[in-house]
């Protein structure tokens, strides 16, 4: 259904940067949405509904269009409405009309069935022209905060790497290309290491080639992650002071598997400080790609015998981590649940500020039922931030989490079984 024909934007957001405005969202056979045509205003949109009605699915579709990947599906086939699975030619489609700096972008992804294997392939189009999924990244900047993201501090290193990668990819297309190249080369190098471990043979020339390829892209990944962590710490520390009532100062540290600013002392001791790095991390105010390249290559060479014995690459950005600290106390190990949530929220809000400053565009803030995961103090702080964002789309099970002031200015919707309707007398005038 079309929830509105022409919603007028709210007027609470500042005007220091151009907004990224998701003006229209179209879904066909996407999750539990058989058909949706939804116009969205600038300002705050609140979507209320009970669990399993489609709130998270809608935000998932927005992120899917923004990055080419679902933030939660294991495979793209999960995105296709199960009601159409038995049709002769099942498909799902998500499309958006995005306004950026007075120009309109038309993007869409169609999931089409592969013959014979039950899987689906993406067909990505921008302005009706077939493109790679990677070409979507950066068109519609988004920052998503889900209940699972509350576990950013206490969760796995891969979750924190993904957090850094999604933010950097949206700001820097070159980073996204380097990360993709690194992952492909890493798979090739690991396959060679396994083969050498099983069959033996001269590793010299073969590994030297893949070492150089790995370092070519991996050094950029390392350098840009250090840059982002530096920026996150500056912003998140200030936000965290507000969230904690000014009593706790947050520190973020890069926890790499090798020191990118130093080269190993010798081939016999390539990892003298790996455990120390995992505890205290590194903090280079400036780390150049060339500096990271020289260090990464030297560490790969020094650790070659260990890689051969393990049959895999033991160092590199695929083993990076991000640490959250209060003073010298690692919050992952020693922080309370409340402290971990506060640090995660501060980092997500810092991401919005950094993305705005770097790109000159205010990203869309997507909050997926996080109010229920926060205590009253943190909920109040988040409610103060929401109206300052140019476009925020917030889902909830309960209207009572929001102040009367926000509810009056917000565009309010109700979702039930994949059907969205406007809530009357919401305070946003529709023209």
C-alpha cells in the first residue's frame, strides 16, 4: 500500500549538511511484504507494531539497498517471501528513490532464481542500468542500530570488524574495493598454504607472490581502520560522557594481530607482542598505507613457517579487533552490561557524526526496536539525539517509549502482517 502520497518533512533537523533522503521505498515479495509502496519524509518516522509484523524487515530492506547485503540474512534466498517460493518464477524486489544534494537516485535490487539449485542471484540496477552490488555503496548512507548491536562490545571480533567495514565502505569506495580484493587474495593464499602443508614443496616464490598481493590491499584496510578508530574515539568519548553523566571517559583502541607501525625484530620472533597487542592495542595518530605495507610484508615473511605449519594466514586485518576501554579496563571482559550498552550506543552515534563530516551528507539513522534494550537514562539521551538527524526511521513495539514532543512532530505508522498504515493525528501534516 501507499502510506502517503506526499509527506512533508519535519523541520527539527539542522541544516549544516545535505541530507540523504529516502523519499520512496518499494518492496515486492520481500520477506513478509507482498507489496509495499511507502513515501517517507525527512525528520523522524516512527513505525510501531508487535513482534514479527515486519518492522525489522523494512529496515533490513533499506540496508540491503544501501550496501547490497542483508544485515541479518544468511543467504539472499531468505529475503524472498515464502508464499511465492512455489510459483513458476519466484522473485523479490526492493527499490528506492533517494534524494542527494537536489539530485534523485533510482536504485533497485531484484532477486532472481538460479536454475536448479534453489538459490537466488542479485540483479542490481542504478537508474535502470545493470551494475555491481558494490556500486550501490555510498549512494544511500545509513547507520543501523539493532538490539544485536548492543552486543558490539561483548560480541565476537568479526562483529566489530564488520562494524568498521560497513562504515568505511560507505564513506570510501576505495576501501570497499580493497577489502573485497583482500578477502579474495586471502582465500588464495590460504588454499596454497593448505596445499603446501599437505603435500610439501618449495613455498618461496609461490608465497612471495601472494604475500605481495595480500599486502597491496591489506595495508590500506589496516591504515583506514586505524584512522576510523581514531575518529570514533574523539566523537564517542564526548557522547559517552553525556550518556554516563560525565563520570566515565571512553577509549577505543585498535587491536591488530601485528603492530602496523613496527617491523619484527627477526624471523625467529615474529610475534613477540601479539598477546600484548590484543590487550592494549595500538594508537597511531597517523598511520600511512606505506608504513602499514612495509610492516605487514615483514611480518608475513617472518611468520611464514608458522603459517605453513597452521595451513592458514595467522596475521592480517582478517584477525583485527576493536577494544572499548574505561581507563585501562577492557569493557569486553570487565564492563557491566550497562557500560557495554552505553559504549555501543556512543560508538553508533559517533558514526553518524563522522559520516556527516566526511561525506558532507547526513546519513539516515535506522533504529530497530532499541528503546526496549536501554534503561531510562540512555533512552532519554537517545531521544535527544534523534530529532537532530536529518532523517531517522525508528521501529518500536510501544509508543510510550517516546516523548510527547517527538510523537507530535514524527510521521507515525503502524505495521501489521506486512501492511503499513498511517496513524491519524500524528502531528506531521501531509500535503
